[in-house]
C-alpha cells in the first residue's frame, strides 16, 4: 500500500534539493577562491562551513521526505462506517 506524500513533504524535498544545489555552488566558489586566496583566508573557511551546513540540511530534508508519516486525524464512528 503506497501512500501519497503530503504537500509539506514535497516542499521539504524541493528545499533539500535546493540545499544540495547551494552546496555545489559553494564548492565552485571555494575552488575559485582557493586559486587566488588559499585556505588560510577566513572567508574560505566560512565557505567550507557553509558547504558542510548545506549538505547536512539537504540530507535531513531528504530523509524527512522519504518517511511514511501516519495519519493522525481523529476518526469518529460515522467516518469509520463510510
């Protein structure tokens, strides 16, 4: 029995994908900055922290999307019969 995903889970998946894309953008930015400044620059270190943050956030959001969240609606007797 496959259950369709909630709207918020779909939004979470898109947010996770955007987070992974931002981590790739930060990696490219770090590579370009590494050519001119090196890794001793404080901005380069903060870009590395941003890469780590975006990868972790993207991973958590994708895991949230893949879970099967149960329906917590309270059902009355008339809803159970029909």
